[in-house]
C-alpha cells in the first residue's frame, strides 16, 4: 500500500441503493397482490402486503434522511508497522473524523461502491463518483485498490533462521 497517496474525497448520500430497494419492493408487492387476489383469502393477503409495503417505504425514507454526506480520507502512515488509516467525517456542525474499516464492493471506471464500518455507527454503503472531485478520483481509486489488494494477501511469514 506504499504507493497509495493520502487523499480526501467528498461523498454524497447513497440514495441510488435505497431507490433500487424501493422499486424492487413495489414490484414484488404488485406481483404478490396479483398472485394473492384470486385466492380465498385475497383481501387479508392484499391488505397485509400493502401494510408491509408502506412500512418498508417509510423505513427506506427514514434511512435516506439519516445518512448525511461527508468526506472519506486515506492517510498514509509514517511508520512501517502501520500502513495507513481510513477516516470518515460527516458533514455538518461539530462532527469529528473517526477511523473506519473500508471494504471495496464494486469498482467501475467512474464509480466505486464501498462499505465502511465503525464502532460509532452501523455499516454504511458509499457510492463514490468521479465527477464529485475529478482531480482526486485517481488517488482515491488507487488507495481503495491498494487497500483491497493488501487485505487479500496473506500476512508475510517471518524470515528468521
């Protein structure tokens, strides 16, 4: 990971994922209602599906509102023992950056899907887009890829004699 420069990248809210979940839930609910309608318990099944759909859409709306944009940063370490640190800082007043664990889920030419985890909040998906900060896109991709490759490699065995 020694080739990955320190970089900070602006991150917006991940509404794309919640929109996808919303549309899938609507399609599944319509499909379920169309199957349940001809049965003997059509009214109960249809009402139950509608209640579950509304509850899921309210949950999706609240999750979208909870997530705030922020900055994801990679800082290279000064010592050889530690490779570096991923940090997350939410936008807004009085927010302090804190260390996170990063997982690379999907990388495309101009987009990356990442998951960050921390003891401060539950796992969160981040959708990074090159157009948010084009001048910092390549260093961010390089840092994420180097981190991913470093996680996949086994720890080196000691070379003692």
